């Protein structure tokens, strides 16, 4: 069976109470679901012996600016067993700008989630060390948000005295 | 130069302290290789036998600022890095000189962005701006020669003893 059908079918069988949408674009499977299910889905995908998505390649986000659910958090994971990539997406609204951490599933998610927090200001519940990773700690903004000006906000980053 | 002939003939030469000090200084400029990104690769090429910075007496790349006269800032300086660059510059003994190597260092270059300092002259006194992305090694040698000319023109009284600026410890948080 084709993996693009096998993975969604497997999810439907094993965790039937979690609803999701699947989408295949350019030979890559994307699964979209509600953000409260992120931990159980990730845990299942990693621990199921037929899937074994052991590698969390990247976590990032998209800012849609004016959409109702302003942000989408995107997870790129890879299965060494099936030799296939999978993309997970969860919408996060600005009014409740939080999502559960997946650090307990993949430890490498720690720094990826810190980057998303730094750049988009999305908070990760129960993250062990949610600090900024690129920008200085005193910085007040989130640079990859669409309303952040390209050249930054004057005076927001300090320079040494001449 | 005929120095040998002069010394064997008379046993002494007459010159000024300025000329002697300038001559000694300009032929032993010790660079501080502040290699931050890709310009540093071209800076390394300057040390190899093809371009050979040793011809100009500057082969002694010191990795401690306390032994250097010339800081070659080679690469993109971000706001976060700017404090480190300044801290290293402050540790160099006077007289000291700065080459802003490449487009990023001189003006921010192609990184027209919130995180990159748009020219290190915002926090450092720059002597030479070097064009190029990255500049060719010959170009860096040209900058060094111009620094040497500048040092050769300088007088001893141009560099009076100065109180060192107090170093501020960066909040590491």
C-alpha cells in the first residue's frame, strides 16, 4: 500500500477520536489537526512500531497576518524505517497563542520550539527552558511576525558606546 | 637603501624619533583577525604563500587582542555580536587601527535587516573601508599598505598616553 494512504489509515484506526485532514501536495503528505492533540499524535507517530517517526527535522511557523487563526505551527518529521517525510500542521490563534510542547517526544524539539517562540511569540506549554534563542533576552518583539518592520524598531537593540 | 654602506662608513645615522618609530611601527603591524563570516576565508588566503602577507611584515596574526595593532573586521556584524567586537577592540593597546573588510562590515551589505548593524562605524572608528563581497586578497593587501602609509605619516605625539576606557561587563542574563 502506498504510504500516503497507509499513514492516515493507520492514524484513523489507532487514534479514532482525533480528527484530522490529510493533503498530498508534490508527493508529500501533510496532516492538519487541532492543537490540543499535538502531543498524543506525535507520541503515536514516534512510538508505533510500523511508523517510527524518530527524527524531528524542524519545527517552524507561518504567520498569516489577517487570518482568524493567525499562526500555523508546522512540524517536519522523518521516519528512518519508512524513509518518508511527514508534515504536521496545527493552527494557533493570536488570542490563545499557546501550544503544547513536544519536547517530551523528541528532545531536539527543545531548540526548535525556542526558535519559534523567539521569532513568532508562540508559547509552548510545559517547555523545560522557553527562552529566546537568537535575539537578546531583553528584546521585546518577535521579528518574523508580519507586522514587524524589516529594518526593526529603532532603539530596540543596543549598540556599544562609540 | 644603502643603510649597510652608511653604517660601515660612518657608524651612525641621523633621523627623527618620529621617522624611526613610524618606520618600525608600519613594518610590523600585527593584525587581530576578527573573522566573523565569509570574508574571513579571503583573509586566510592573504596569509598563504600565493598572496603572503608576510611580505609586509604582518604575518603575525594574534588571537589575543592585547598583542595587536590592527583589527580586521571580516564579516557580518550583528547587533548581538557588536558588543563582542567592541569589547575586543577596547582590549587592544594604542595606537590601533581598524579595517572594515567587505560590504557587510562597511554598510550592512546585502543584509538590510533588523539584526545586522548597518556599518560598523556606528560603534568603531574605522580607518579603511574595503569594497567587495568578499574583497579579493589583493584588495586586503592594498588596505594594509594604506594603513602602513597612514602609520608612516603619524607622529609620536599623535598617540599620547590615554586612560583606557572602562570595560563594561555585558549582561549575560
